[in-house]
C-alpha cells in the first residue's frame, strides 16, 4: 500500500508493443497517467523520427484551430466548455476526417474575411465620397460668391501682374480625404512646394471611419485644394499621394454633385445590406465552430501527445513491434497491464503487449501519491528540493506543523477567522471556481493553496484564543484571576498601580484557557510579560521540531541500511542536541513550576519561602551561558539558592563534556569506518560487491584501484567535517532562529493594537448619536487596513517565515532532497499546461 | 429597482464588508451594553469641568454614560451596515443575473 511516508517504489520496465496496437495502448496509458517514458532515441533529430509526418499534420491542425479560435474570440462568441468527460483520443483514421473539416472551415473563413475586407474598403470609399460631397458644398459656395466678397481666398492667387483684371479666376481643384493628424504637415508641404500658390480648405469629418485592414476607428478630414495651371495640379497630386490622401472626382456643378450624392447614398445602402449579410454568414460559421472547438483542441492535442510519445520508442529489428522503456510504480503494474490489454483489444490486435521489469543501477524518480489536499503540502516541500528516491517524506508532518507554526506567528482570533472564512469559501466552492478558469495568477496561487489557507486560519483561531487576542482586544470568558484590592483614594492618586501575584491580588488559580484578559489593561508591562512567555514557547517548539527532524533521519539510516551511520551520526547528533538544548527546555519547565507564591504566606520573610518565591527565579539564559563556559557568577541575591535543583552543577558539567565528546565522534567516526571497510575489501581482493553500498557518501560504484580509495577517503573526511561543523553551529543558530516565532507574533499584536487605537478608536469617541454614522465610515477604513496589512501582508510574512523554518531548520536535520520528480505521460497534465500557455 | 449602481467587484466588496460590519458591530454593541472592561479605553469620556473636582461617582456616571452611548452608536452603525448589505446584495444579485442571462 503506497503511503506518504516515503516515496513509492519504482521499477524500470521494458514495454513491447505490436505496431498496430501501439497507438491505442499509448492512448490508454495517457489516460491513466502512471508511466514515465524514457527517450530511447536521444541522438535522433526531431525531423528524422519515425512519426514526424503525423506530428507535422497535428501541428497544422492546431494552427488552423488557433486561427479559428482567434476569429471566434474577436467576435466575442462564447466557446462552450466540454460537457462531462474529456473526449478520448480518436483513432488514426479519424485524423483524416478532422483534417478535412478544419481545412474546409479555414478556407471558408478566409474567404469570408477577404470578401468582408473588400466590401469594407468599398464602403469606406463611398462614405468618404459622401462626406466630400457634403462638405465641399460650403467651399464652392464661397468660391462662386465672387472674387470680391472673398478677398482672402483670391488674394493669394492673384499674381503680381497688374495687367490681369480682377475678374473671376478660373481655378482647378482636387478634393480628397486625409487623416486628421496629417493636415498641418500637409498644409505646410503644399505651401512650400507650391510657393503659396495653392489654396487649401479643410473640414473635419465628425464621425470616425473604420480602417478596413486594421479595424481601427480613425478621424479624417475632407480637404479641397484650389490651384491654377497644370504644373501645380501635378505637384498637388504628387503631394497628396505622398501623404496618402485619397482623391475623389468631384463634379463642379452643384446639380451634378447632388445627383452624385444621391447615387452614393443608394450604393452605400446596398453595400450595408451586403456587408450585413456577410457578417451574418461569418457569425453563423463561427458559432457552429465554437460548439466543437474545445473538443477538437483536446482531440488534436491528445493525438499529438501520442505521436510524440511514439517517437520516443525504438523500432524492433523485425519492424513488427515497438520497444519502450519506462518508469512505473510497482504497485500500479496490475493497472497498467489492464490498460494495455484494453488498448490491444480496441485496436483489434491479437498479440498481447509485454511488460518486463528491468534491473538498473540508476536512481528512479520520486513519486508521491497525493490527493488535492496533500498535494499542496507536497508542492511546498518539492519547491525546495524533491526527495531522494525512497527517502522519508516530510510532507505528512508538514500538514500539521506548517499551519501550527504559522498560527504561532499570526495568533489573532479575528484575523484567523477572516482567513479561515476565505479558505472555507474557496474549498466549499471548489468545483465551480475551478470550472471558471480564472486567468489571474495571484488568484491561482491563492486557490491552489486553499486547504493550506483554511488550516492556517483554523489554527490561528486556536492560537488567538490562547493569546487571548481578537483584533487586539481580549475576551473575558471565564472571569479574570486577578482582583483589585486598592482603596478609592489610592486609585484616585495614582495613574499606574501594580498588582502583585504574591498577594491576594491574584487568586492563585490561573485563567483556565489562554492568557488572562487582565493583561490587556497592563499597558506598562504586558509586552515584557508576553515576551518572556513567547520566547520560551518559541524555543520549546523549536527544540522539539528539530529533535523530531533528527529522529526522522533514523528511519532513513535504517531503510538505506546504513547501520554505521546510526551509531556514528544519529546517536551523537541526538545526544548533542538533547544534552544541551533539550536540557535548556527542561530548565524552562523547572523554572515555571518551582518558583511562585506560597498561598497563605504572601510576602513572608521566611528564608525557605523566599527561596521558592519568584524573586529567586534565575535567568535561563545566564544559566545556560555559564554552563557552556564552565563558570559561576557571584550570587547577586544572597537569600536565594545558586541552583534550581540539587546537583545541577554536576549534571551540567557532565552534559557539556559528553556533548563535546560527541563532536569528534561525528567528525571521525564515519571516515574511520569507511577506511576500515576499504582495508577489508582490499585485503579480500577484487570481489564483486553488493550494490547496497554502506557508505553512501563515498559514491556507489565499486572501484578496484587503490588510488581511488585514497581520493574517496579525503572526500569522506571533508564531507564529514563539513557536516559536523554545520550540525554543531546550526544547533545554536537554528535554535535562536525559532525566536522569529516570538518576533512575528509581537509585531502582529502591536500592529493590530495600532490599527485599533489609531483608527477604530476615533470612531468610538463621539459623545452624540452622530457617532454612529462616523463609526460606520471609520469601520470601513479600519476593515480595509486590517485586511490589507494585517491579514495579507502579515499573513504573507508569517507564511514565508514558516516556510523557511521548515526548509532550513527542520529539513536540514535529515533531508537530502536530491531526487527528481516522476513526470508521467498524462493527458490531464498535457491539456492543463496547454490550456495555461494559451492564456 | 432596475438601476445598476456598481459593478460586480464593488458590490462583492460591499457585501463582504457589510456582513463583517453587521456581525462585529452588533457584538461590539452587546459588549458595550454589558460594560466589558476590555473596551474601557474606547469610551467617550467628558473632560471634567474646569475647577470642579471629579468625584468617583461622577467618574463612574461618565463611564456608564459612555458605555451606553457607544453601545447605541455601534448598533446604529450596524444598522447602517445592514442597509448597505441589502443594497450590495441586491446589486450583486443583479450583476450575477445579467451576466448569466447573457
């Protein structure tokens, strides 16, 4: 039975398929998604492989489908999602039918598009002509009004010749349409080129016109240029050409113009009808295509995937069967055999496929069977490094430790509830949200981690109850354990008063669950109190987490049959960590339980009572430092004992010495045994060695030459030295690193307090009923700040730190992470990734 | 009531905020009504009139008055959020309906 404890057992298999059955069998295996094929033709060029023609045809079909899809999207037609199951890969003979269909559709669409473009161009010309005819009416009116009334128009055209009488000058003209942006440059060019002897009038066209090729809406203007003489005419025409202005023949006489205008209107109407019908036809074609296009995409992609896979196979000498090599999980061999049998039956072949197990020295891929819940956590682990084959998998523990460590840093009942609600909504509405296929990458990240978010929220609600913190306020569920014994006059005279736990101020039974709510009122020393608590908790959690990590390495040593490593690596590591840091944790528990008030003898001077009071509680940090440095401080409090329990100094000295002795064992133990083993082997002569090497670090392949042995020894020494130094140093640094649990929870609590005090409190300070409305507004602002800073930013920050704690502090104790992922040939995976690259 | 005041995102935001506002402000009103000590620092306290010594009784009376006032203010705000909830919910439902019927 496969489990998450370690990765699945994999085996390399050889698959013999008959050529006729190969397609169907590969199709069945693709639906199953449990087989990873190896490329048996790595040196062969992509264009020289056996099925390159089929792949090319598939590519062509995909191109046509993409063209169709683009057109469908352009028209905004909704594409139907595939109802129910994905269609299976069609038979090879169906491929021809599909190709024919796509060819026909593509040709039809291209024809329609071309026609539409030509029609639109026509339409554009007619529209421009219509505008010209309308606007030039004004120009001609002015022109025919006589030279006397329009002095400005003719002045520029009158030559300096005084003999020419100031009658009507016969002007030629051209009319056309030009883009509005080009008018100034056009005018200037005309002025310069014609030396001011032409006259330009222009009027803007109000409605934008559609450019036929680019389908942009552009603004154009009508212009008319008056000139005299043929030379100017040619010049003007050239300039118009250069500026890509379209010239239209415009009759001079107004009657002609009116006639032309009417003709143009009729033609425009006709064109409109034809255009409408063309668009309808195109729409019909596209709607019919849109019904099936997703289906077709899936089919074509599946065919292509099958042929790509078939290209990885080797063709047998007799040309009758294909040989494949694949990695297969051992537990799934039965399922795969069934799938192969189904495939052969479908293809109608008589010869059954053969699945042979092969022996190999290669490292198999790492395969962890996960579901939608565990998959998210497995991805978190794999992001840092995929587990070595058959190594202990940290994922199942991460399911609990990850949300828990997050919650220690995030502990707030209110924010945790918000996060849990969000996570719950995403998990509850899983299927409809998945079907929506939303594009946003940020959404996909959140949605992929919905179970993680939900668990983080739930755990944060729990730690929020422990820290007694809901949006920075405390809940008083069970009644505080502290009492006020001051009289009224003392209360009136002092701004701050202290309640002494070594007196009747504290009823000597603690608040049943979580931090007492009275601490919310202790603005002076709440932080100091919580610091002491949270720092100790962080170290305790950290030491336990790391000890657990070291214990996991024991399972690895046992499985990989590294018995020497158990004695020479695991035991010293555990002893070192336990004797030093677990001892520190024990000191914390002793301090918590041994020192406190004695009921009935509050504030007594009796030396025995004083020794067990809080006054005599020593500092754990100083104790630990003195322990490591083998020194004793002068006793600053003479009434107190120097130690917490009898024989403490002796125990501490013993622990430090034994722990220090572990270091050389770690440093030299393994290399010594490796040397001994190699000497044994050398003395026994060249004998075949078992594949199960006992010294993993010295490399797997046995080498007879003694020279290699010497090189291996230095490598082993260096390797072991690095590991030992890393372990010893990291035991200190990682333990301190867990203090980030304290730091982030302090930051979160303070931010929540600032948000409440600076923001929401302002809405609660009104003396009248208008405060209600003011509170309504202020609450929205406070909610926005809470979500954006406290939930999102702090949440992200705590997530990151938790991840780091897992990846570095926890996994460095046992994880090698040098494997590679099992990537089976699966249609689901291929279709998903193709769907994503589309967007 | 056919008018669409806001798009789908704004109506969803309004909906979530209103639900949260209704729940939290109602609870805060209840806690103020029961004179929870945790909310002691969030009270509108009148400054004592210049020259007059504030006795314990006047102080307690101010505090209790502050609690009642804030409880009412919280409930007023909760009511306003309930109205927002109805409006946002209606907008959200209309947005959904129009996008589905398309």
